[in-house]
């Protein structure tokens, strides 16, 4: 399923995943950006996790969860990452903002004055879709790992800190394998992503219960409506998945509806992956959703399959994951892309 | 891929062990090592790239400027960042060229 671009949201017609061919609106006339800022050199090196030692695996999220220390540390680090100052270039807000809004430069890399005022550095519907997002993930993982190390240091010296320091060595961002047949009785979307509260979180000040799950949503702190450009995102203080309303400040995510819709479509997702591996042998067709005259038999693409995941999670009322501008604020974005 | 695996038919369950975007990309690279970023005009603007610009594997990707990140570099990034412990492919760094 590829969500069609509804006329209901015509102003963001070009922004939904899989619909970027429907460009372009004269966005530069809608808002402006200071593209004449004095050139300042970039300062942030994308190194990934530059740790000594062997390569460590990114684990499937359900596998990571089986290691209690790593899982606890992962949640604490995600919490800390999201709690960073929204003006910090290596904090959640600014890293997520590279993909879309806020419409400002990151690391002094200025807008192209000939690019029509487009929002977001992300590249879609092009051959650099896979490679750009790979570099983006490396940056995300680097920023995440800085948080892991900060979190470990907040534990008082002793056995517990030593345990988490050990767990940190092999901790990498997990991925969500959305094409996997889930364990019997479970959804293809792991409960660790769709559960609002977590219990038994070990913190430096003791065990906490009823903590908002950092994999469930991002809470803007504060929400800056002008950064988000349009409603309802400009008035949504948290990220939503499959919300029950598209323009209300009282919208709520509907995780149970999302999981049932997703599970009903799991087979078609799996078949798409299968088709891609068997028949998409040319990078030009494999890599992106704009290669419309596909090679014989190759009816999808990596980006095309990826689009459907975005659209399922965003749902019928267009939660954050539906649109390029807002998608990366949702913590599931990086589980999807890893 | 069928040739690569030496069989004429590959059942779903053999292939679809692992699937999300960057990992699928790494797996695909392993299966089809000779096809990579083809020089192509981009469709639509991004913040830094004008629609119609021809991009190839050496084009610098923004906003990752400091070490001149390109698709060619990202191909090697997989050696450092992408690992896949599960069957059937084994660790990704072993098969990404």
C-alpha cells in the first residue's frame, strides 16, 4: 500500500513518502530562509561510533531486549538523547531536523538558493536515497553513543556502573525488522515500540516505574510551532502514530489499530522484499521509488517498500511518520532506517 | 541472486530474515556488487540540491560536509557500521565489498 497524496493536505502534497514526484510548490514564497548567511565552515565530523575494538552488531530490537543491561542502557540513552537541549546540533531535535523541519541550516551547511526553498537535506526519489540515509544513520548512532557514555557516567562508581560500562561496549542502535514473521501471538510491531509506559527502569537514583517510553514518542520541549510550519504538526506537542484525528490538539495515537493494520499487510511487505532481492538487479531501479520504468519483474524498490512502512505508521490521519518534514522526530524512524 | 545462491528457487523464509532499510541495502550490495549509484538526475529539490542536478557516487552529500561524504564513501561506511549477525548471510562486513 502506498498512501495516495490526499487533496485534503494539498499544501504538503509533495512531502509524503512516495509522492515526491508531485513537486514542486513555490515553497520559497511561503516562507523564507536566510540563504545569504556568511559561509561558515562545517565543524561536525560524521565518524559513527569511533570506538576501539571489534565491530559490533546492530541487533534486532527484540534481540537487544533479551540483554537486560543493554536494554536498560538503551532506554536511558534514548531518554537522555531526547532530553537534550533543542538547540544542540547533536541533540534529538536538531539531528531529526536535518531530515526536514526546522527549516534552518545544520552545521552551517547553507541552503542552495536554486533549490526552490525546499525543506530538509534528505534525498528521496533519487539514487542517493540509500547512501544519504546511511550517512545520516551514522550521525544518529554517533550522537546516540555520546548519550550512552554520558548515561553510564551518571551512575555512581561501583558495580552497577561497571556493568553498564561493559554493556555499553557492544551497544549499537537496534533495528526493527518489519518483514520478520513475529513470534506467535505477537504483532510485527514489537510491543517495546507501541507501549506507552515502561516499568523497572534502572536509573542512577533507583528503579522507576511508569516512565514514558522513549521509543513510543518524542515530546517536544518546547514545541515551537513556527519551526513545524503547518498544523496539525505545529500544534502537536508529541509525535503521533496512526492518530485518531488529523487536526486536533486532542489527537491520540492508536497503537492497537496500527498493529492490526500492519499485521494485515505483513505478507505484502514480505513479498515486496522478496521481489526486490530476486528481480531488482539494477541499482537504478533498486534504489528509489522514482525509477518508474522498472526493469522486467522488479515492481518495487528499497525506497518504495520503505515508503509503505512510513505510511502505515503515520496512518489515515497522517501522523509524523507520514511526511518527510516531520518523520524523523518519531523514535521509530531510526529503528525503521537502521 | 538465484545465481549467487546457486539455486533456481529461493523460498521466502530463506531471504527474509532481516529487513530494514540500511540493512537491506547492505544485503543487496552483497548480492549485486557490480551495480551501484548510477549517475542520475534527482527528482525534486532538497534543501541543498536543485531538482535535475546529476548526482553520481562521487557527489558530496549534504549536510555531512566535513569529511566530504559521498555515496562512494558510504559504500565503505557499511564496513564500519553495518553488521548482521543473523543467518543466512552472516556478518555483513564479510560480504559487503
